[in-house]
C-alpha cells in the first residue's frame, strides 16, 4: 500500500492506516512460509509541530515447526514500530528517520521488513523443549522413549577405551 504524504508534510490532517496484506507466498529468512493467514497492519501518521511521525503495528499469526522436536507451532505476533518521516536526508543516519523523497511511503515494504526482523532466530515450542531421540525419533516432550542412552558421538571412543 502506497501512502501519499504530500498533504501531511504541509500540516494536513492525520492519516489513519488499517488494512490486511497477504504474505502467504513470502519466504522468510531461514526458509519457510509461516504467514498463511492475512497479516493486519494498522497505524497513524501525524504532523506535530512540523515533525511527521509514523506509529504503526503489525499483527500476524506465525505457523511453523519447533527446531528441536518438529512439533507444529502457531504463535501470534505483535510488532510495533515508529519512524520520523522526512523528505530529504538530514545527514543523520538514524534508524528512526525514514526518507520519503517522493512524498510517498510503501507501507507494505516497511511492515514486512519490521515483521521479518522481529522473527526469532530459533523456533521453539517451549523454552525447555527436550527435542527428539536421535535413535528412534520419538518426541521426548511426551516422555522417555526407552532407548539406551549412548551419549555424545564424540565421546563414544573414549567410553570404549575406559571399558
């Protein structure tokens, strides 16, 4: 969604943003397509004493799998962000300043960038996830599997030496 900012830069009325966008075909960094449901974007752009500010939020539900046990995860996300909008660079390379030289703002790109940057590096179904058994593949969060523990593969030769 392109937002026309010409009126707001000269002191016009605030602009309210509210729409849904489809990210179901967007692959996230690290792989996968976790946003099968529409992603909602909301916000407000206002000019206060000559300073144009954007306050926005992205609401989504992320569908993925746990990196340790491969269980499906559905987790709601709420990402808020703020930027000061300017028509030309002020020489300050601040992350808060967003240059809109054509006096338009691509909200889709901005919302998608902020959403993707807030994704966790590791997906876990819970903080204390036990993962799966390396021998039989059973989810260890459901209980022990009955396999004989062998230890870390790097230390198996040491165990043979001690026996």
